[in-house]
C-alpha cells in the first residue's frame, strides 16, 4: 500500500509487549520470601560482625585463643573477603544460568560446613584456610539473595524491599557483636563460628520450602579467565599492602613486587573484560556516570568503614578494657540507625533525590570516622554511642539508594550479574580498607612504640612492636619493669588510631565528592507525551495491573 506521493505507507504502530509480571503465587508470598532471604543474609553478616569483636580473643595465646598476630588476623578476614569478591562474578553468572535458588542452597551448605571446620581450627593457618572456604560459600549466597529479591518484587516495590534488605544488614551488625560477646564469655572462641551451623540448617529448610527459582532465559557464558585474573590480582595487591604494614617499609622488594604484579594483573583483567565476548563483568555499564558513581560509593564507604571497624575492636577492648560483650553492645547504635532509617531511605530519596541524600550520608560517615581522631582512653561512653549512631545513619542513607541504582540499571533477567557487581565492589572496598588502613595503623604504631622497647630483650623487640596486644603481652612478662611500657603502648596505639581515623574520613569525603558530582539529582516532574507517561529515568514504566 502507498501514499498519494508514492511513498510506502508507515507500518501501523504495534504496541510493545508488556514486561512479564511476577507470578501471582510468588507475588502473594513475596514478603515472606524476603524474610527468608534476610535470614540467609544474616548468617553472612553475623559471621563478620562476630569476628570483629573476637579478634582480641583469637590473638591471645592458647588455650584462650590461638595466638594469631595482627597480620594473621587481617588474613583471617581478607582470605574470606578475597575469595568472596573473586568468585562473585562467577556465582552471579551461574545463578543467572542454572537458577538462583540452586546456587543459594549450595552456598549456604558450603558456608555452614566451613563454619564448623573454622570452629575446630588448631592454628592461625587453619583458621585462614577455613575462612577462605566460608568465603567460597558466601560468594554464592549474597548475590543470589538480592537477585531473587529483584525477581519476586515488581519494580515499584523494589526500592522498599531493598531498603528492608539493607536494614537486615544492620540487624546482623547488631546481633553479631552481642552474640559474639555472650559466646566468648561462656564458651571457647570457636563457638563464634559453630553458631552459624544451626542457622544455616534452618535457612536451608526455609529456602527449599518457600523460595522460587529463577534464571536468565538467555544466559551468557562463564568467563573463567576473567575470574582468575581478578582473584590473582586482588590477592597480590592486598598481600603487598599487608606485607608493607608488617615491615613498616613499602619500598622493600617483598612489598613492591606483589603490589606492582597485582596492579598489572588487574589492568590485564580490565583489558580482557573489554575484549571478551562473554565478560565476567560488562565494562560498558561503567560508561553510565550514575552507575559508576553508585558502585564507587559502595566501595569507598566500605573501604573507610571496614578499616575503622577493625581497629575499633582493639580500641574498645585493649585500651578501654571492655569485654567482648560490652564492645558488641556499643555497636548497637550503629546497627539500630541502619535498621531504623534504611527501610525509609526511599522516601527521603523521593523528596530530595539520590544525589543530595547520598552526599549527606557520606558526610555523616566522614564526621563519624573523623571523631575517632579525638577519642582517648577516657572518652565518655555516650560520645561513642552518638558517633556510632551517626555512622549508621549515614550508611542507611547511602546503601539502599546506590543499590537500587545498580540493580535497576540492569534488566531483571541479569539480576545475578547486577548483584555480583554491587557486592564485589562492597567486598573489595572492605578488603582494601582493612589492608590499607590496617597497614597504616600497624606502621604508625610500630614507629611510635619502637623508642620505648629498650627494656625488652633484643630478640623479642621485633615481635613486641607489631601490635598493642604483642607489646602488652611482652610488658606483662617483664613484671613491674614492664608497667611503663603498657602506658606507652596505649599512647602509641591512640596516636596510630587517630592517624588512621583521619585517613578513613578523607576516603569518605572522596566518596561524598563522587556522589555529589555524578549521581543524578532530583528528577524532573513526570510528563506526558505522545507515546505515554515517562518515569524518572525517561523510560516507559511497566504498566500497572490489578491483581485478583
């Protein structure tokens, strides 16, 4: 058919097919499914927050602990985190390919088994190895929980569900230290890992009964070379940083070689991903400023916060003399703030926009971190609680908006990949934060305490200067002659903590600048045009339907 001018007539406009809706049976139990997902997430968060209050006990000599050094404690955390971060790409892709429920069940089982083995560790080396196994299992859990969430909630309810999901992280942060403190007061240190086993069993049963399976109908291939490059690069980089902290010398060959090799391998990873037909991570996502800013914010906030979480345990227990339980209770304000504000963050974003909300959140985190630079052995407890609450409030207004930005940038069938990106940057940021800020703490402490080790036998001076725990242990063996050394150790640690806190705050300020410049502001009012209503991103929203 032609028009009078002879031009072919325009084809009649065919309506676009509606996006697939969530099955009615799944939709009706979506909030119950979210509860199960949060319970599964709980054991991952619970384990890490428990470990943070147990580092002092694990560092103690046998039989109270296993005599782990500060470096070994960092590796007990980093072995978990690095395996976790390295495998997140693969686990997300496998979930999209074979089914998220399957990888979730597998991950919980492996995590529970690794927890049982970690509880029976007889040496720091065994603990590091079993923590790595736990990280292997956790890598299949966290991305799958968020991917399942995106596939049981419609788009309009996803911000609310993600806010509640983020609030569940706060719940884990609160329960973990308290649980750890109670266990350490009544049982041996291995009980902090053994407690994961019954939780994992309950989670497995609930998953089988309630959680639906979902997958990508057109999955891509797995990228084993990309995953291998990311693991090797991160391990080399963080090992070099930790080694530099141990030696208090970042120019030593044993530090420079792994650092440079790690950077080279990570550069090769990016080069490979750009050219691969089936990359572990689609680099093109990062060409979108809002997406790149969101993942950068995730990495920076956890870089800053995880380093402080690591040294705050030593401050509270070694300098202030609090028990593990007392230390856990002091973390409650941080967790409570997340539980209160994270589920409501979407309302503030709707009113002021993601840019303003996340920028203010980052500034609150920076203020909370900088406050540690003014803490001393006599800082009032109420001041600690206020600072932790401010930090939690800041995080509660950062994590839900940036997670929504990452997850809604991808189609629903790629939810596993989106979740993997979100959690990878979170874990890599945390791992590097512990390594870099832990090294700053160790280097500064060693430099401050070296001049006070004259009374220590020459053969023991190197070990005595490694950490406050090591110094105090040596000082106690010296009897009355070692008492001045204990005071010097406290002063040296406080100085090191102040330097590290200011460094953490500086990283948080960088995060504030990133989100202020690159996250989208308050979107323009929705408008109607000839093709229909546009949503905040300028895309045609999913049509509303009435469920029976």
